[in-house]
C-alpha cells in the first residue's frame, strides 16, 4: 500500500517542531536504551526535544505485520522523518511512503537502497553487516568451543537476509570442519520444536541469526537452550545480557547515536538519497562469564583478553 504523503520539504516548512516517528520493537529496556542514545545524539547536534522536534514512538511488539498500520498512522500525523530500528519496519515504511525520509539501522538495510554509496529514493541509515561478520563470529565460537563439530543455526526464512547469512554460516563452518544444522523458526509457535530438533541433530552449540522476531523473543529462547546446557552465540550483545555465551557485532547504542546524525542532516534539508548508507567499522566481543561457569566451560585466556566486555 502506497499512501499519498506530503514531500519532506513541505513537511519541514510547517511551523513548530518536526515530528520524528520512531518505529520501535517493544517498550523494554533494550528499546529505551537505544531511544535514549538517539535522543542524546540529537541533543549533541543541537536538536532540542519539544522545541525543534517531537518524538512519536510506536511499538511493533515483535510482530512484523504491525508496522504497515503504524507507519500509516505516523504519515497521517505529519511525520517529517521515520526512524526504523529493524528491517521489517524499514520495509513497511518504504512500502507506505516514497516521499517521507526513512533513516534506519538494521541488518538487510542494503536491500532497500540502490547502493550503499548512492541510496537513491527515501531510505538511508546504517547496516549491521550480518553476512560480512559471519566468518569472524564462527572463528570466535570455535576458539571458545574447540571441540565444536555440530552447530544448530536458528534463522527466520521469512527474513530476506536470512538466506545469505545462513549460507555464509554454512561456508564458514565447512572451512572449519563444523557441520551446521539449519532450524527454521518463523514465530514463537515454532519454539516448542526447536529443542527436539537440536537434540535430534546432537547439536553442541547454537547460533541465532539476526531477525526481529528472534531478537524480540531472545529471553524465552535463551531459557530453553540454557535448560539444555547448550552454549549460544547471539548476534547482538542483548543476547548475552539474556544469557547467551557470547556475541560479536557492532554496538547498537552507538549505531543509534550515529543514526541521530542522519536525522539531523535530513531535518536540515539533506535528501536521504544523498546520504550514503554507513557500515560499522568497530565491533565488540561480549562474553557472559556467568553462563560459561554455569555450563562448566573455561574461556581461553586469549579470548578473554580480547573481550570488550565481560558479564560476571
């Protein structure tokens, strides 16, 4: 559905603070932390909430199918910019409006632009480089678990970037002599069969691929795997907070602070098409030492020394 909407210059010409629509996942600590980082980033650039902008936060509640209606609402309310913290939100926003600027951070954002250097259209922002990181993530997991031979990979086949990520995992595992067992998870209704499949495959560890639904339900997933005494590698450090053994990715907090720069430029008149999509250059290794102890694992000193953060 493509709605008729006022072009960005017309919206910005209206008196009063610009309305920034933030398509959040859920009203939880993870969302509040990135919203706080986004607000802080805007403040550092001279934007003042209530005076130069107002923030209109909407929650998808872990359901991709909610975003089209939410975006339609904020378009009707005169959003000047739509901020999308996930691929489903960015996709829905692009399908609803081709005129209002969209600034997003997500894995797969590159699929919504003409190119990273020249985005074209009304979408820009920051990617998470899910495919490019796989080889390094696999190496770290192998160093943590030297005897690893069979790895269960949880992914959502409905995510357009799932297939290239899983393929990269398969190739990286093959190079290290590790067999990947791919387990499709489309909704929380599939969680009940996940443990049975990991048992059947005799998986020794689990890798959770990036996906909004899996991220939103990370606590439930981690409880299931930890009850089976299975070490888990999640894509973002929020998985480690929930009990995963480790993660290696860009820092989401810093990415949202950076996203504020894009929104500031847009509010000052720059077109999204002229703002290249940025790829992170700094990545963090986060290790949950408590989980390692609970699982009876000893973290190699060489890996522990490289960790950017260790959760006790």
